[in-house]
């Protein structure tokens, strides 16, 4: 079933917006009526419950921790092949310390010993390099959109099949 022609409800209300926006009001447009009350039309959805940070900021924090996880994986793979002793020390540290909070993990690793401090600095270096040069940001956006679209389509199809009492073809 092709859903590309179906417009989500939040987009429908913006079809009537004029396209001549000035830079000062972008992404929102203030339209005044004869009663001098202004109506604001925005292209972005209001997301309630994110007062302390935007959804993008929360996503960035999760990605930050994920980049630490990736960096630890890269460093352990490097150590395994050329420095088995440091590899063993890092693996022992990983068994005792969770990797949920990337900054706390690196902070604890730095304070463990001078050898561990070197490992922590290497992890920070790899984390930064991976984030800036190797992570495929465009691919992330494409895959996120594809995953949401496929999931929505599957869930709607399953619901329709459940509620329509249509016999499944064999």
C-alpha cells in the first residue's frame, strides 16, 4: 500500500500559508486580522513536556552516549590486536562500570590509574573523530524516516486487518 499521497494532519493546516515569509519571522508567520489580534502559524510542531530541553537536545545526548559506546568498541578492537595487556585492563574496567553515561564512564576511567587515563583520552579522541568525520548523519535521517514510515504502515495495516474481520488469504 503506497501511503506517499496521504498527508499527515499537521501538514494539512499549513497548506494555506502564504510562501512569502520575511527572514525575521521565519519559521513562524504572524498574521493580523481586522480585530488586531495576531495568529501565529508555525511550520514546526509544538512538543509538550520538553521544557528542560528540546527533543533534538535529548536525542543529541543519547547520540553522545552512543558515540562513547562506539569509541569504546573501536578502542577495544584496536587494543586486542596490538596491546593485549591494556585490552584486558579495559575489559576488566568495563565489567565493573556501566557504559550508560559516556562522560561518567570516561571520567571514572581517567581516575582509575595513569594507564587507564591514557585509555580514557584515546576513547575521547576516537569519540570526537567518529562523530565529526565517520558518522553518516544523512544516513541517520534517511533511516529514521524510513523506520518510522514502515512502522506506521505496518501498525495501521495490522489494525485494519484485525478490525475489519477480513479472512486472511492462504
